[in-house]
C-alpha cells in the first residue's frame, strides 16, 4: 500500500468514530468532540446525513461484516485501558501509528501525561494543521514523532523524542500491524521488543471488562445504525 493509501486508513477509522457520535446518548460508546474537525469538512458534512451514514456503514459491512462495530468497540476498550493506566499514575502514553486518534484531546486525565504520537510524517503534518484549527494550539504534553516502522528503529526514535524508558508507559498499537511489512514484523518483532528488550517496564494495564460495550455484538452495532 502506498503512503497516501496507508494514511487514508486513518481516515476510515476516524470516520467510524465520527459516525458513532450520532448514536443515541445511551447507546454511544464514547464521546469524541474533536474527530469531526480531524476528518475534514467534506466527510463531516456528509456524515451529518443519516442516509450517508447508513451508506457508509453498509459499505463497511460489505467489505467485512462487523467492521464498523469492531472499530468502535476497540476504541472504547482502549479508552478504558488508557484511563486505567493514567488512573494508576502512569504518565507516558505512546500511540504507535496514531493516525487521527483523539485520545490526547478528549480523555479526562490525559492532560498531565506525556503523549508520543508516532506516525508517518505526511499524516502528522495534516493532523497538526487540523488540530491547530480546532484547538487553536497544540497541547504542550503531546509530542509528534515522525516515523516509518518499516525503516526506523523504534527505540532510537523514542529516546530522541524524550521517552523515559525507566518509567512505565501505556503503549497503544491500534489497527497498525497489518500495514507493516511481514518481513519487518518478523524481523523486528516490535511487540516483543517493546515488552522484553527495549522497555522491560512497559506496563500492560488490566482493564475491568464492562458488560455493556463488550456484550454488544459487533454486527448489532451496525444494525442499530442501519435501522435508524
Ligand atoms: C488504520 S490506521 C489506525 C490509526 C489509529 N491507530 C486508529 O486506530 O484510528 C493505521 C495507521 O498506521 C499508520 N502506519 C501504517 N504504516 C506505517 C509505518 N510503516 N510507519 C508509521 N506509521 C504507519 C498509518 O499512517 C495510519 O495512521
């Protein structure tokens, strides 16, 4: 996949989060007041239409049944993991392949955490411009770290960005591994390196499973939207 197409995958995930904002309040898995600004004017305008949202979700379901629900359930699950970590005093958050992730700008408790947003440089430039538009300025606690996982050494890149490997951190690696070359994934085994070599103190936060979001089946999420 080309760099541009890989970047577009971030748009797809963010569009799911935007669509979720139109769910009834009692059914919505999370509140994201920033995502509309990040996806840009055209998608934001299109998604205001219930008909367009139905078309978008149907299209996703046609590609892979349960895709929409999978995206929003994983967002909520990871939100809970991050908040569990920050609630336990962890003050570093690393978003690997952050895309249009809005957690640093919407989750309570993340304001005091040093956040490392890692992604391809072109995507980061676009994201920062849109964030400046909606937030006026970028928060001091967020560091944008350009990277190409297929080429760069993660340890070196993070050290340069000021990551403190002597302190625990929450790492989020959401919807990214499928875009890294197989050779790279097998060669570097980034996951293993994170846990055992580079950062032996990486803390994987246990989360309490919350019944409602977890038991809501992925396809039912999509059906709920399609029915309205
Ligand atoms: C499907 S998006 C997921 C984005 C975000 N984590 C989310 O869940 O919304 C995949 C992300 O991985 C990034 N990515 C893919 N290959 C990459 C690479 N070789 N180096 C750095 N980032 C990469 C893309 O730019 C994109 O933002």
